[in-house]
């Protein structure tokens, strides 16, 4: 009876090539910091020995899989900005990335899907998981988890989050400084802590300025352009419509501008509009917004996760990303009727 042929290991390849196991791993992972002649030699030996790599067999002496999981609600504009930073951090590391998505942040049971994906990734093939816009208070996981811009308050896992309340206050102070007193607000998802903080900033800014809060000017949205379009039409067809709209994110601001244009209003001469997030489309369309540095949030989250994977402690469990008001051309100083008459 013939003995079974032993499977070729990454250690066999490294020994035959006269290099370290980590060098072979980097070639297998497509990293570009290995000399071209060394890469050629390693790939030749891999073919000669018949070595095949898979996720389960890639653990090395450190017992790491060199793979980070990413759970993201969709591959939309907001998520894409965060993924830019995640991609940059991955490119600078020895890790690869495996992404899961439900494809639609509004899908029923999205939180359950999120929990399932995190459990699947953290308990099998990855060393840790990044979760974008997490809606779960906790996860069952055997490896570290770091969230980016979680929807909930005080999660029991490390996270990177923007200073939503401060950013919202700054927007409102800017609009009030332009002379606006009737400012409509299109909120975000009702279950999102980020949306709640932005609404609180809107309310407190009015109070601080001595402006009475008008609930008629607050319309529930869900962070989508389609819903914001409907919300803006509702605001702009009021008997006393707002002179400015603060939308809880840039996609909602785009929907508000669409609605205004269809009603024959010009932005900014007839209506000022502000968003939140500073996605690339906001820049292209000239929308004043709040930059919460989404790409940087993704980058920092990966760095935090790698520290945890390596057994290092974090300086802060919650990394707060400062926000910055970015003024473009979607807002204009309000000229009061009295000023017009006096002119």
C-alpha cells in the first residue's frame, strides 16, 4: 500500500527558496515590496512543488491568517468613502481584506445579517473584523472587532465615530449667521444614534440663538436620496416654507436640491441647502457640508484592529473624529424683505 503524499506547506516553499515564511506569504498575498527576482524564484518553486494556498492553511507561526473581515451595509457613496481609508490601511499592512454586505442598508433584518456575518468571519477565517455603521449593541466573536460610525450609543466594542453633535451645531450656527430663521431639517434613520445627535445639534442651536423650535420643520428621513426628495417637497410646499434646509447627510441634501429644482426654486438664491459627510458627490455638486473625514475613519479603524490582533492595548476605546464645516456654493445670505424694501 502506497503512503499518502504529504501536502506541501508554506515552510517547504520558504526552505526551497531560501527565504522566510513571511516573504513567501507576502508574495502569495500580492504585496509589492518583495524584489522581482525573489518573487519569480518563489513562484517558480510554488509551481514546481505544487503548493496550493487556502484560507485555512495560511496560518503561520504566529497563528494569524493575515486576513481582516469587513462587514458593510452596502457599497454606496457613504460606504465607499470609508472603504477608501480601509483600502489604504490594508495596502500598508500585511493583511488582506474579505468583505461582506447585505447590499442594502434599508433591508429588513439588516442587523441580524450583520451579526451573522461578523460571527462567520470572526469565528473562522479572519483575525478580526471591521463593521461599518453597526446597528448591533454586541457581537458573538472570537476575534477583535472595531466599528466605524456605529449607529448605537455606547457600543461594547471599540469604534471610530464622528463628532456628529458638534458638526450639526456648526452647520446651524453658520445658517443662522447668514440670517436664516426658518430652517428645515431632514433627519436620518430613527434607529441611528448618529441621526439623533445631529437632530439634537439642530435643536440646541435654535435654542441657543433664541429661535423657537417649529416641529413642522422637522421631517423624518432615512439617509436616502429618494426619501429626502419627498421630505423636501413636504417642507417646500408648506404655507410658510423654510429658507434653508439642513439635511442629515449629503445624499439627503442631493434629494432636497432635486426637489427644490423641480418646484422651480434655485439653490442657493431661493433656498440654502447643507448636508453632512462630505462624500465626493457633494464636492462635485458644490454642496456645503460637514466633513467627518470618512476615509480617515476607515483608516484609523484598521489601525486599531491590527493593534488588537497583535495583542496591543488601545489608547482610547472610542476614537472621536473631529468634524469640519466645508463651505461651498449651496448657501446664501438671506436678504430680508425689509432690507429689500429699504433698498
